C-alpha cells in the first residue's frame, strides 16, 4: 500500500483563523505497469496531474507539470498568472525531453488553491478530465467540468451520463498540458466555508466510484487520511483499472462572532487581474521530485 502524505496548516485571518488538514495518495492501480499520475499537496496549492502518452511519456508530462507548479506553491502566492507561466514552462520541458516524441504526450492538471487576501476564498483550476469535488452540508458537488469528448456530447444532449460510462471515446480528452501551446485552465471561485471538504482526483478514482460513493466514504471517514485510504481501497477492490490519485482537504473556519451559513458560490475567475502579480517561478529553482508529490486545442489521444 502506498504512503499517504498528510499535512496541516493554521491561517490567521483578520476576523479569525482557518485550520486546514489534508491527505494525498497515488497508486499505480491493478492493471497498469507505470504510474503516470503525480500529485502536489503543499499549502496553498493542491493538484493532481494525470499523464498520457506511450511508454513513460505520461509520467514525464505529469512530473513536469508538478515540478513547475511546486515553486508556485512554495512561494505562498498562487495566482492565475503564476500558474499559467509554470504550465507554459512545463510544456517546454515536456517537448525537450528525449523520451517524449509522441505528439500525444501531455497531462491533465486539476486542483484547488487558497487565496488569503482581504476576502479569503478558494479557487479551483482544471485542464483535462481530472476533477475537483466539494462536500458541503453532507452533499457532494462536482465543481470542475471535464474537458472530454463525452462531456461535450452530454452538454449537447446527445449522450446521457449513464451512456457516457461505457462510451468508446470515454478516455479522449479535448484539453491537456502538452499537446498544444494553450495552458489556460478553467477557474472557479468558491467561498470559504467552515466544514467544507475538497476532493481532487484523477479519473482512475471516478472510473471505480460514483459521486455517491465519494460522498459515502467522506461521510464515514471525517479524517482526511482515513478518507483517502478508504476511497483508494474501494477503487482497487472495484477493479483499479487505471492509476488512482486522491487529495482530500478539510476546512475548519473559526471566526470571531457568529457567522451565517453560506451557500456554494461559483464564478469565473478573471486572470486579467493578475497581470501585475509577481511570478514566483521566475526566481524559484526548478522543483526536484521531492516533498508531497508522488509518481507512480485538438483532441488528445485515447489514454487507455
């Protein structure tokens, strides 16, 4: 069984504190020979990258993305501009590697980060079909939208979610870091709410567990480390057909005085406001394969 990496952080706000606890795990699964997933769980950024592209190309792609994002996390100042610059550098790293001759080599990049400013909040980011879920008030919601052929068919009303589960194009994604020069993720802003639990995962988990299954295991296991272990065990028991990566982030908010309950608020994040932000990756050294990461547009090729 792979190691579960855990962490904690207390953040002081103007009107209280936030306690974060998280756990991350990645596993090769039961049918793959190589783990092409990579994870980064370092406050304030929590990311899963699911690589693709023959032999070890996918592993190189996901590792490159995580290695470039790590200095952004270490800086503590995560911005959309810094993320996109880091991913742009990852594309160059992937293209320059001698083992990545396949034009389809690339990786998903999906995650969530905390912005500790005058109005503290969360921001999710997504390229590809890895996912971010939010458990709030006992109900789980998928926050990110898959960049995949089947999701486009569902959105067009030509395919039901049930039909999509066994569709022959189920593994074909329409956006990734690597196959093109585009590195702009989709962003969603979320309010900071006490009791929230985030799940960031590769599709190796959601191929084996339904949304209800995720909600069940989160409800049964209030500790992040126990939750990721239970979900991984269940995914492996259900077949483990792909690499499986999971991050759970638990949020506890302690404010001075009473706070009203807040509903889920989602809105697009405008990257234009980050034009003047410093880019931590300009000064930070290239990340080594250490810490809390683990490894195992045109439509990208099938990731079977």
